[in-house]
């Protein structure tokens, strides 16, 4: 048995539950999703980022700065996805990145990674619910003048669908995502009819900035400051492995779904970025809450196409909100099942959904409402960059320490690929302080409180029979045998 772990038992005075009963009450519905649904999940995580958020990077780096940042962040995600494809084929559990880090970096590494992922997946849906409320208010739907009822309805309705079952939830997500993607393609066609390359670099140049030009109006530092906004075209795709335990043939379906998801997202990023910026200019959309609508309307007022894109933007937000709830619940489920968090959070209902893992993060996300979706997303980005660095490091460590581990899928380029992801993730982490220092320190505070809980309490109460702990114990036993 691994040091610092124990076998789950019932409360004092009761009969022992035993390992089998403990895990039986914490079992997900297996075989619910093939590669197609998993691909839809990967795109759904991200698609709302095409509709809003990324354009603020124009105010940090201009067109050239955001373009360079998007290319670099796209490279980071590509390298990370290739590494995760290998890791998810080796360790197909609901723990995702936490499970990979647990195997490679030990209990501390696992908890650091899992907590960073939780910060991302609890706060990002809360921020997106704010944007959904803003969209509904601006469209005048249901006669609402306040978004607060919308936030509550989003959490209640969509968590309810997740409680019904993972298959039903992923199918709903796929349909809404398809609508949002189709609308992006329609938008690009409409926006390209007004495309003018001269508008791309119309932001005034800061002549005091080092290396400034019309393409880099805020200088070379603007590229770095735009990193978090370049991430918004891809943020969340790394969550696909969290569905590993509920997937059909995860060893094959995970790498395929990750690769196709990223390919689709790269295509959408290029189309959206170029068409929106070229239609009305970088200056016009750099601060817009709905940049695609602004790109279509300009100063001429609403059109049929802009109204359509406005409604489709709502669909994109719903898709990402819905899928991020799924990701957060599975990460919480895995950490709880292994004892890193209170064990009752991993209990599943009759339909094998982690009901407390859905309800409690939803309640926390709703309670964390601060009326500033941008700041909440910046906190989520801070958590994401930490997890990316640790997941990439996990791949490098396992490649070096366990070279003979069976790898049904192998990362092209091996540890060199994950090292690129690691360096870029660390750079993006530092960039979060350039964008919103307050958000970064809020995230650090939450992170510190979670680590204190682990250091003084939960690390002494881990569950040896949890899949991630068993993988780690097996690896330790094999290493010990190889030394004798």
C-alpha cells in the first residue's frame, strides 16, 4: 500500500464497507461516448471563445501582437494535446491531468495539478453564465432587465441535464456546438465580403514602446501581454481526457478526438480572427463585448446576419458553459474518490452521475459571482496555465523515468514536444500578471488555501484503491523490483 493512503471504511460502529463497495458507489457509466461525441466535447469547451474575449488581446498587442500570441499559444496547445493523447492512452481514468501528474510527480504533483484544473473549471462556467445573461439582456429575451435570474437558471437547468446522464449531456452539447460552429462559418463568409487588409493595423502606435510598429502598436511586450487572449481560441480542449472512464475504447478514441478537436479549433480561430478584424478594423472591435456583431454592423445598425450571429453567440456560450460543468464535475469526482478532497463528493447516483460533484461546484460558481466575467476568466486562465505546465512536465518525467511503459499512442517528437508546451505554459503564466494582477493574486490565494488543506489533512487520508493511486502504487512496486 502506498505511503499516506488507507483503505476506505465505514464510520465507527458500522460494518466495513470494503474496497468493492466503496468504488461501486463511485462508478461512472462506461462506454457512453465514442470519438465523435468526445470531439464534440473538445470543441464545445472552447467555441464560446471565438465569440468574445479574444478581441481584448488587440488592445494589448494590436493585430500583429495578438496574431503572434495566437500562433504561439496554438503551438503550446498542439504540443500539449499530443502529450495528453499519449498520457490518456496510458492512464484512461477520470482524473485526466491530475491522474497523469499523480503517476509522474507523486501526491503533491497530483494535487497541485488537480487543484489548478478545478480553479479553471469552476470559475470559467460562472464567468460564461454572466456573459449568457448579458446576451439575453441585450437581445431583450423574456423581458429580463437583470441577468441574475439567468445565471441561476443556467446552473439549475444544465446541471439537471448532466444529472440525467453523461450520454444525454454530451449529445445535447454536440447539437448546441454544431449550431455555434455553423454560425461562425456563416459569419466568416459575411464578414469577408467587407474585408480590407488596411484595417488590420489601424490601432495608433505607441512610439515609446520598444519595437513598436503599425503591426505591433504596443511593441514586442504586447505579444507577451496578448498570450492569455490568444489562449481563448483553445482554452479547455485539454479537458477531453476527463471523459476517459466514460468513453468507448479510450485508448483509441482519446488521441483521435483530441487531434480532430484541435484541428477544428485552429481553423475556426484563423477564420474568426481574420474576418472579424478585417471587416471593421482592430480599433473598432478591441473592447467590444460582442466583437462579431460589431464586425458585421459597424455604424450601420443591426442586420439580419448580425442578429443571427448574436443569437448563435448565445448558443456558443451555452455549449461551453455546459461542457465546462462536465469537466469540473469529473475533476472533482476523481480527486474526491482518491481522498484528496472529501470522499462524499465522489458519490454517484443511479444513473452513474457524480451528483454532488455537479451540485457543489455549481453552487460555488454561482456564489462566486462578482459581476466581472473578464476577471473570473482571468482567474481561470491562471489556473489553466499552471496545470498545462505540470501536465507537460508529467509527460517529460514519464518519458525519462518509464521509457518501457506500454504506449499505445506515442507523442510525435517525444519529450521535446512536451518541453515546448512547458516553456510556453510558463510564459503564459507570467503573462497573466501583465494582464490582470488582481486576478492572478486571487487565484494564488485560492490555490494557497487548497494546498494548506492538503498539507495538513487530506494527504494523510488518500484512498489506496482509487485508480490513480493504484497506478502509482503499481509503478512504485515495479521500480522496486527492477532495483532488486
